[in-house]
């Protein structure tokens, strides 16, 4: 890896966006010394130590935007697949110029993500402040430069400036509790943590599917109906969890598709209770377990349908929007306790749940399932659905952050954040 400006684009590099960012770019280059080939990190410093003229639109917004556009144009001309991470250290976001600069970066990065998707170049923004830890920056750059783990992440903004404080290493006795473990995305998360050497406890509705996952992973399983507060209370008191948990990974979910005019009330209610109320029951009923041995982390699975409304998906959107709102509120409320709260919002992931949901949405749209799938793929700039492995990798990344309140949109560019 190098920080020179005249690099072969096949190499990983850290590049300052403008002269004011040179010093910080050198620090970042040391922190992310093992960049993968094809990974670019563009470093833009408009913080209080950058030496920019205060109250100057040209210094604080116009010139940084010009410099960023030039760097992105250079990479686009190369058409070299890989990743571009735009790392922005901003000023006080109560100040108009700082807010304007962040908005300009997001708009620029979103445009690059859309234009460069055909070359399989992923472009994302990472916002940091003076309190963001160096290891969060390194973890995030490493995650985003991994084409396998983050292969569906483009046009996304990662805000690492919230609730940041060093996170203690998880105690071995404190497991990661994964809900929805019998399903595709829950199992993927559990597999990712087991592969990383973490202790895991599985939970889902009772049945052979949960038993099979427990046997395959060699992990204990606890049956729980998340829509029942009594069942969640029993889960909280289970002997496997008496020492607390290092993380709560809420990955259960059901579909909720169908047109509003002809809505099936049973489907509506199931989506609202499982995807919404069940999440509330867990994060409120298990909160005490997250602080027993040191503050833990919560990762709640939402969806791109929690970031952008979708026709034929009303009950699902209602619940998924609600839990994204819940995560943002909890992240602001839990900074004093040290508990981190994040949301994972994937686009379509190839699972039985996705195929079931797409069939219902195709019916509501009056097209065949194949036609609907083609329409959805056409709306994904990267041209592919996500994988369960990417969901597991994202959950692992989020659990280890020092920051709180990250909303990770893994949508292939279909939703820009």
C-alpha cells in the first residue's frame, strides 16, 4: 500500500483530498497499513485542526467538494474494480458549513456509487469526529475494502461519530445471543460468530430447524417466542445467560407483502408483531443482560424497506421503519451505559423468505415472480442480490464497533444513505 498520488489503481492506497488533509492522511495510512489491492481511501479533513478559514464557504465546502470530485473522476477513468472509502473528519455538525460539507460529500459519493457500479467499484462515506477511535476507522476501512464481506455495500454512509468510547474485549463467558437462528439470516450471523471463535447461544421458535442448527454449530439453543413478553422474560432468566451477554443480534423476521387495498389482516398483524413488537420485547426485556459483565452491543436486522418505502410491502415497511427509528433513539439514550446499538438494513438476500416475499409482491403488481425478480435486479446498481455470508460479516463488524448508532445499508446501491 502507498499514499502517493500517482499510483497504479490496482494497489491499495490512502490519498489526501486537498492539502489541508495531508497530515491526517499520513496518520490514516499508518492505521490501515494492510489495505487490500484495489482499495482506495480518500481522506478529507475539514475538522478544527485542518487549518481551514473559518466561516468560508469556499474553504469549507466548495474547495473540498472540487478536490473530492477530481479524485473520484480519476478512479472512474481507470475503471479498476474495487472499493473507494471516503473518510471525512468534519467539524461541529451544529454549524451550517460542516453540515453543508457532509451533505455535499454524501451527494458526491452517491453519484459515484451509481455511476461506477457497472465497473464493480463500490463507493462509501465514513464520517468521523475527534472522538472516533482509530480502531473503528481501521475496522471500517477493512470491512468496506473486503469485496466478499461488503460486496453489496455501496452508496452508504457510516457515521462513527456517535457515542464513541473504547469498548472492552468481550469476556469469554459472555456469549452472543442470536435470535432467528433457525432462519437463513439468523443462522448466517451465528455461523459468522462461531467462525470468529465467539461463544454463541441460539434462539428461535421451538422445532427441528432450531435443533438442527444447534447441532451443526455445537451451540446451545433456547426456544423463545419473541412476540410474548413472558417468553422473553423466561429467556432472560435462562441458565445459559446468567452471566450476561456480550451482544444481542436480533435477526428474526417474517414477510409482510401485499397491496394495501387488498391487505390480508393476518399477514399485516404477523409482520407488525414479529418484525416490530418482537424487537421491542427483546431489546427492553434483555437490556439487563448487556451490562452484567461490561457494556455489550445490539444489532437489529431491519431492511432496505426500513429506509425507503416499497409498493406492495406496507406492513413490512411499517415494522422495519419503526425498528430503524428505535435503533436511532436507543443509540442516543444508551451512550451513558456504554451499550452500543446498530441496525443492519440489507436489500434482497437470497433466502426462502425473500422468495416468498417476492412472490407476494409480484402478485400485488400483477406480474410473474420471474418478471418481478428481473425488475428488482434492474433497480440494484450492482446488479446482484446479497448473500447470507455478507449478513453474517456485517453483524460481526457492527458488534465490534466502539461507536453506536450505525445504520448499515447493504443494498447494492438501491438505497443511498
